[in-house]
C-alpha cells in the first residue's frame, strides 16, 4: 500500500521460501520446454501435501506432516541458505534437541 505522502509501504515478508517460489535457473528453461514443473527449493511441495490431506484454511486441526517431508523441507531451506550466502550451513552441537523441544512447546 501507500501512505498519505504516496510512499510505498511493504508490510509482509519478502523473498523467503515461505512466501516466494525459488526455481533453479540451470534447469528452468529445459524443464519448461518439456512441459515440466521447474526444479524448486521452496515449500510448495509441502503446501500441496496439506491441500490433499485437508483444508488448511478451514480445518481447525491439521494432520502432522510425515517426517520425510519435514526433513526434505529442512534440506531445501539449508540448500537455499547456502546458495544465497555462499556459506556452508553449520549445525551447532545439540541443535536437534533444542529444535525438537521448541516444536513440542
């Protein structure tokens, strides 16, 4: 939107794998010519899984995503991090336990 002075205001996340689609340039043109979906490193595959299992916009309780899908999402986010920063993602000692505890609440 715009404020009273006409300045454009951005009030949402931008360029995150949660809100944007990231397609791999190296295979994009070839896959599009073949009528295939572009290779991607975003969460669209997980959103599609939920859409097949339930109505995530209306259902009060959503099913748990399978562990392999959660792991794939993590792999994609780490890959994206490494592509953007040109740095290797480093796991800290005990990170898995901290993450699991945070998720369990």
